């Protein structure tokens, strides 16, 4: 009898969608929570020189990303809390593949940042710069809904992303100089 390990589930299956998806609203909420914890730890390190809160946040962030990627999204603390925060909102389903790519990038940055802070004992300015980059990416995810994974997959992968946040993988904005029109329900009836 052969036992095969089942791969972690990044996202979930939803009726009518052929690929595993995650709720973008919950992902943004979890990114906002991680950003909040990270910016507090970053400011303590930058203003007081005490890097211990930043080390603890880096370890917690790394554990969160490891759980997302290797255990599954159902068991990740920040995603559970994010889901609870947005449970009354209609889910916005986005592809799990691009989120896996973004979270892998985040995990890589966390390993480098924690390595720089802990083992390599590199200058504090370099550590703060790495953490600022990571916090910047968390901020644009939570505030603007821009997924780094979608952008990376669009640029480097053979397969293009599916079901991007805000429909950015299939929406073509008007060219510069073209007028934007917003039709109200009354205008559509006429």
C-alpha cells in the first residue's frame, strides 16, 4: 500500500470556477493586519534602535507564509482573522496560483530579512530597507489591491494569471486622452 502526501491546498474550489481560488477581500484584510504589525515593529526599530519587535514580527510573518504555502490557506492565522473581518462582504474570487507566487516571494523576503537580522548581523540600515520593501508590498496589496503575484506571473510565467483582483488580467483601460464614461442605470434604459 502506497501512501502519497496530498499537496497543500492554496485556496478552495468554488462552483462554476475551474481553478482553485482565494477570497481577495480576506487576503487584503490579512495583508492589512500584517502591515499594521509590521509598521509598528519597523517604527520601533527605526526610532529606538530596538530590533527585537522587528525580529519577532519577521518570525511571525515567516511562519504565516510557511503555513499558507505548505499547510494550506484554511489554517493560516492572518487569513482566518481576515476572513472573519470580511465575512459579511461578497467574496471576490481570485486565482490561487498568483497568490502562491506572491506568498513565495514574501517568504523568500522574510528568510533573507530574518537571516540578515539574526545570523549575518548586517548593518541595521540594510535590514530596515528590506523590511520597508516588504511593508511597501503589503501596503499596496491591502490599500490598492495590487497583487505582486499577478504582476510577476504576467511578466515571467508561461501561463498568464486567471481571475486577477479587479479583473486586471482581462480589463483593457481606455487609452490616454480617451474619455471615460460612466453610465447610470437611467442612461442604460434610454
